[in-house]
């Protein structure tokens, strides 16, 4: 499982997540990431909000309940053996 490091925009703090799955919906990239590599763990859905001309990707946590529900259903279909609860 790929491990990625994110840097908080307003501090030098970095956070590491494991990428469980990724998908592209309507031209937008989404990542399903978890805190732990194996077993039950908190998971988050991140959305790429960077502009096309930017060299680095910029991800934000999906906060809209409607978008979160829609994207989690898609990840649940992709990962048949994973239970995603909001």
C-alpha cells in the first residue's frame, strides 16, 4: 500500500496516510486514505483541488455531506470487501 505525506498549509506539520484506493470522477481525483496500513482504521476521503497548471497536487478533506456520501458509495463498490461507515 502506498504511503503519502501531506503538509498542513498553515504549519510545517506533516501527516502520513496510506492510500487505500483512488478514483477519478467528473475530472476530479479522489483518494481514500487511512491512518493505519492494515485492520480497522479511521479513513478519510481527500479531493484534489489543485489547478491544472500547478506542479504539486493539493488535496482537501471532503466535508460536504452530499459529496462525501456519493464518493463513499463509489469507493464501497470499488472495494467490495471494505465496509465504509460515515
